[in-house]
C-alpha cells in the first residue's frame, strides 16, 4: 500500500471514529438529562374534576385530567408531583406565586384565578342542571321557571363568577353535605337541586338516590373548564406551548370526555346496592 493510500485509510478511520464517538456523547448526554419536577394541583372535593378519598395520601387523588397529565409529564421530561396538602384557595394562591406549576381545572373571568395563564381551548365543560323528583322535572324548561321555586345547592360546587352573579336572583340555599341537600328535596322543603351534572350523578350514586331523581336534559348554564399555568413557573413558556398543542388535538377532547363518562359509570357500579337515606317529611 502506498504512503498516500495509507494516509487516506487512516484519515477515513479517524473520521468514522470521531463521528461514532460524537454520536455516543450525544446519546449519553440525552440520557443523562435531569428531569424537573412538575408540581400540579386541582380541586380536592369535587369529583370527577378533582378529588382525593383519603387525605393527604397522593395515591388516592383522582381527576378527569389525571391520565392526561400523567401521560404528558414523562413525554416532556417531567417528574409529576401532586400538591394536595392545603385547602383549595391556598393551592390556587400557590399557583399564582409560582410554587405550583399547573392547575387542573378553572373557569374563565373568575376572580380566584386572576393572574394565571389559561390554556386554550377548554376540552371539557361543566354543565349546571336541575335535579328534581321524577314527577316534577317537567316543571322546569328555562331559567325563568326556577324563579318561582325553592332551590338548594351543595356548598362544594365550584362555579364561575358569571354563574354566581346570575344565581343571586334565585331563591337558593346552600348546604355543606349532599345528604342534607337531597333531604331538602325529598322532604319537600325545596323544589329542586341546582348543581353540576357529573358531580351530582356521582353524589346521588353514593347516596343510593341515582334512580330516584331526574336530571334536566338541557344545561341551564354551561361552564368551560380550562387548565391553568402559573405565570411565574420557570417552565411557563414551554408548558403553555406544549399544553396548548395538546388541547388542540381532537383526540384530547375525546379522551377526556370518555374518561369523564367512565368515572361517572364507575361510581354508579361502586355504589350499587347502597340503601338511600330514610328521609321523612315532617
């Protein structure tokens, strides 16, 4: 082999080795990226949008958004951490301060969420409906029909400021527990329950009342529910860009609404056979 040929072969081998070594460095670099923590919170007492059955244990937390965020986090190199150890207003404040990155579920133009970044579009709605005894559900077809009736509502309902303002002109009392809300209905002290469709489907299932009440077919108010991002999160720009791209996918809306349906159906199965409260008219 001539000297020139030897030099050429040496040069080619050196080039191949360098390229291979560079590729190995790049692969190693990619594998060794340190994952960042993505701190996430939600409603705590409002199934199916956010709930945990055995506080403060995180493994009992569930939300209609849970599968979405748990698939999203590892794809973007995050370690997911649920923050559910404070009351809801404090958690929202912590999102605003940048101590929590993402809020799963919030309403537009609602004061408590001021200062948070909305992720558009909303992929799920929270409809408010009327729940009545089956023989009376025909009495209500429009909002104006409610004004001559007595209503009750669960104090744990999360509603938008717009709806809260609208409800000031209605005769509605609030109670802390669903068992007390439905006592008012079944004892004749109230004519209707006003509440979110999915939350009340689950609550009536828990009480053994699911088949004993009727839900209005049309929502009287329909509240789009958004995901929020802290404006002070160190990953704000990336979170907004990637979450908006995710929300724009048609399959995201389909998956969330399928998950919503499954959670309601699971609650119905879980509480089959529950004996309803023995409400007695006084």
